[in-house]
C-alpha cells in the first residue's frame, strides 16, 4: 500500500475534523495540507517535540547575534528574545568563544 493518493481536487473542502488525532490538531494549527504531509511522511512513527524554547534555541542565538552586531542594547535583546540580560550575555560569550575556537582551528 502506498501513500500517494492525490487529494488535490478536494483539498479545499478538507477540515481538521476530517482527520483523527493528532492530525486534526495539526490541521487546526498548521493547516490541512501540513497534516497530510505529516501523515504521509511520518505516520506510524513516534516523535517527541521539544518545548518551544528548546526547539527555537538556534534561531534565538542567531537573532541575539544579529541584534548584538547591529548595536542593540542587552536590555532590548533580552526583551526581544524573552531572556534575562544575564542569559543574553552568556549566549554572546558562548558564541564568541565558539567563533574564536573555530578561528584557532582554521589557523586564523
């Protein structure tokens, strides 16, 4: 059995209630098409979704660095990233240390 049924002709009529849990929940949040993609690609598998704060850690670090490089204050960065100023400083230190180590490895 394949998962290649083409629902495109009726997709505009589909509702979250057309799906069982957890796909109905996904359809409500991310749309029916996303629910279908997940059902096709990962059905039958168990997945753990980390809490939002952990799931967005790399993006948050990138945002911190961008804001820091553009001259934003620690207070503004902390507010924008939902962190304390101390946490922002720690993240910046970690990123600077990692960049420095990378330069040392490259011979820079």
